[in-house]
C-alpha cells in the first residue's frame, strides 16, 4: 500500500466518520428521551445551582450515578438513562474522592449543607473537600437547592420528611432541656429505650469510641460534648449538649438508636452506613461515660456475656 | 514583527520553549491540587485555585501545553526533514505557535475564573476552542503545503502519523467540544457522556499517541542505525490504531446506563487495542534488537525507549481495566489517576521530551547545553512516574476494595491519606524535572549567544 496525502486524509476521514456514526450518532439517535419514573424538571434556583456545580468542577470528585455494586450507598436506586434526559452537560463523573450525589437530595436538611459548604470539616471532620465560603451565601443557597433536587421525586419525598420534622424539633428545643429530652426519647421505640449497652465499659472500648467521636461527632457536639462544635452557629436546632443529660434516663439503647437512625429534620444524620454495630455501641458508651457522666453499660438485663468480656465483677 | 521573525526551524524552537514553560506550569498546577488533597485548608478559600478549577487547569496545561506543544513542534521538524523540503512557511508556523499558546493561556485564565464546559479535557470554553481549531488548521495547512512541494516521493511512516494526528485531532476536537453548541459545549443526557468520552479517550488516542509514535518511528531507527523492521507492520499499526482507538471511549462510563451493545463494542475494542500497540512496539523493538546500547548512548533516544516501555505498560493495563470484572475494583478511584499519568506523562510526555532533546542539537547546530541535566531530568521524571504509578495504584486498590466491602467513601479517606502524602513527595521529583528541563532547553536555545557575548 502506497501512502499518499489524499489516501491519508480521505481514508482517515472515512474511517473516522463511520466510527463516529456507530459509537456516537447511533446511541444518540436510538437512546430513550422518555423521563424515568422519578424525573421532574428543575426549578430556576436549582438550575442556577447546577451552573455553579459545573463552573466549579464539583464533578471531578463527585459522581452522579449509582451502580449495582455500590453497597455503601445501599444501591437502592440504580441509575437509569431516563434520569438524565435533561442533563447538559452530563455530570456522570469519573472519580469518587467524595460520595456519589445522584440521590443526595433530602439526605440532610439545608442548615447542615450551609455549614458543610462554609467548611466541610465543620460537619465531616475528616473530609478533604475545599471550603466554598468564597461563593457567598446567595450562591451557596442556589447550590443547596440543586443538591436537594438530586434524586428528583425521590429527593422531594425525602425533603418533605425533613420539612415535616424540622418545626417539631425546633419546638422541642425551645421547650428547654426537659422538653427536648422527653421529645428525643419519644422518637425511640419502647424496647430500645429500655435496652442498656450490652458491653462492659473498658479502656479499649472508650479509646475506640473516642476515635469514632473525633471522626464523626466533634464538628457539631464539640470536643467537650457541650454541643458547641464549629458547626453549631450554623445549625438550628443546635447540636445536643450532652453535659446536661445526667440523671435524665439516657440509656445505651437510646444512644444507639439515635446514632444509627439520626434525627430527621435536624442536622443529626444517620450513621448506619458509616458505622457498624460495635462502633456505634463504643461511641455511645464514650459519650455516656465522658460527657453525660453515667453509663448503663453491662447492667441488667444483659443476657449472656460475650466470650471476650471479663468475668462478673472483675475490673479490667 | 519580532514575534513572527522568520528563522530556520523557528517554529519548532518556539514550540519547544513553550512546552518547557508549560511543563513547569502544568506540573506546578498538579502539585497545587495534590497539596489540597492532603491539607484542604492550607490553600483554602482562594477561588481561582480551588481543587475543582486547578484540576482541569492542570490536565489541559499538561496535555495541550506541555506534551501537545512539544509534539507539534517536533512534527514541524520531522515533516520537512523527511520529505527533504523546507517548511512551507516559518511565518505561518510562528502564528501557529502563538495561537496555540494563546489558547492555553486563555483556557487557563478562563478556567481559573470559573468558566468551564466541565467535560474532561474539553473544559475550555468555545472561544478558546476556536483558537485551538485555528492553530491546528494552520499547522495542517503548513505541513500539507510542505508535503505538496516535496522532493522525496516516498512518505515515511512518521509523516502518516503526523497527518493522521492533525486530521483526527481537528475532527475529534470539533465534535468532542460540541462546537456547534457554543454556550454549553455539550449535547444532552447519557449521549453527552458517550460523546464526551469518545472525545476524552480520543485526545489520548488520536492526538497524543500518533504524534508520539511518529517521533519514536523517526528517532529509533536513526539512533540504533538500522532500517525499520517492517513496512507491513507500520501499515497495520497505523490503520488499526484509527479503526480501534475510536471505538472504546464508552469504557469510561461502563457502569453508567449506556446501551449494552455499546458497552460490548467498547470492551471488545479495548481488548483489540493490543493489535495496534503490539504492531507498533514489535516493529520498533525488532528494529532495535541487539542495538539497545546505541539508543541508550543518545540522550533523546533514551527518553524515547523509556516512553515505549511505558506505552506497553499503559496499553496492557488499559485493555485489562476495561473488563467489567476489573472495573468493579478499579473504577472511580486513584487507580485510574495512575493510568492517566502513565499515558500522558509516562508514554507521550517522555517521548515528547525525547523528541526535544534529539531534535534540539540538530536545529541549533550545537550540542545540548548540558547532557548531564538532561540525564538528570530523565531520571527524575522516570522515578517520579514510577512512584506515581505505584502509590496511586495502591491507593486505588485500597479504595476499590474498601468500597466493594461496603465501606463508605468518607471512611476510606483516612486510609488513602498516607498515599496522598507519598504522591505529593513523588510529585516533587517531576516538578524538579520540569524546572531542570526549562533551564536546559532555554540555555540550549539562547544560552550560546549570551555566553559568547560574556567572553
């Protein structure tokens, strides 16, 4: 084969054109333009937030599609082509330095997001996301509106739940400590309330709890557990002050349930995807021993001891 | 005008100096990003270098500024030399250089101000795209006119690749940036993802690869003083590159809701990439069989040889990580970042540097300012690249396996922190290499005159 400029240019163009047709134009022409069951149009504010997301390169760290193998996200809704019919440009992303955001809407209330955008480490102490305070409150508000729309109708349902519980939590907070604690305990099912922490207090357990507290809790509840962490000024109702809870019947089961499930409407997220069972018992007991000043760890009813636990009455 | 002054090989010289400057700038931008992954508040709240903006500044400055300038500069030397005809117009060439640099400067500035199309390697906004297209068009026209006036009838394989690179890059740049859609530079929905990755992979496969292969095809036979092993393999490598490389972009979004038939094409195409890669490498390596000491004795040749080894590694890893079972672990994490650095720095970047060091003495008529500094840059970049590959691949495996085991992204961040620190340390080698290269290339081009004045 003798290579000449016309052969190179024309032959090359021909091949390029054929491949472009097969791998780009054909999918473009044949793929669905029907919206999926959760799709809805975005509002003007959400659209503005999306533009900021595009301008500032959020998609270099956050993907926007959930895969079948994404156990950490629960894989409760696998991405469908119909979710993306209005996306221009696409924001699928290729890196997960931060979490996937395609179903982020309604996971947290707006005030949590405000604190998080001003400085992500206020609410997620080990985050490596940049601070976005320089965008200004107005822009951050638009970005929050966009984030709360991710997941479309599913997000709307979650947002509705946030909005339902927010006023109730504020009302309870404004009643003072007694009223607030009573309301918080009411959110926990009866059997959990009566459940003591099944594991005895040990130095190792407290050390583990301390480590978890620093990774997850310190931003809001503060280093001394008084609810005065750096995020506190941005959150309402403010984070719970543990130091006033002695003698108010905070059981290991209540702590476990609230950490696992979060308190929807407030900035307290659920941690069931981040933490497994032992870690939740440990951090709960750390809070009880260190900040509340009393613990029900290893009290009746306690059932059979785990094999590693020290024998009855024995101190470690 | 001084900027457009005509001198023999002025275009190539200007492209080389631009490349050296952009290598310093691009690696520093990457370094800034790497710092933020370790200490996000160290450079906190400075809008124009926030991670989401510095990352595209880094990738584009490196791809188009550093590697692109060096490769196009070498093309402006290789084509006239191989067809034994002077470049059609050095003035046009200088305009090509300035437009190209203008594009990189404007692209960088607009990105830092928050103007972005947000599709990887297609972030530059429409006006910048127009300048890139103009520069590519001028370069193509200039070289085409040179070839039309040629005195050598036979076109050597490097010339095919260079022409291919110009034509395909212009095509892929136009379509990939959706240039008929100036305000968003994109189309809608999942097809936009497909188009963006048709482009994203094409930038490597149809822009960097053919130019870099052209340089390797030129330098290896000369340095090892042997004829090219096979014309048939050259043909196979060239046409199969074009046919197969264009098919595989969707492997970047394999786990997204793209059509299944397209995924099948992308995966089979990725495996089939072994054909063009093997054709090129077998051809080059059989040419140098038994003659490697000759190549190692030549500064430029040494870089090119290292580049071909990275090419092999990249193109074994690439097809493997396109397999769904491998992507379950490797997708979305630092494994892919390691792979991208192998392709752009390890393969095309090191060959681009080899081209500069091989061609510079031939166009200045003087030896390099310092062979020692070039060797030093060789080792710094090579060690840095090897370190990047090891550290980022390890970090990626940790992330991938953690996620697959049900850990959240947040929980894995402390796990990769030490690797991000190592990556920054290794990055210092590459940045130092860039500074040494800039000094050496500048002195090779202009140090001679000032040296004579001083004496």
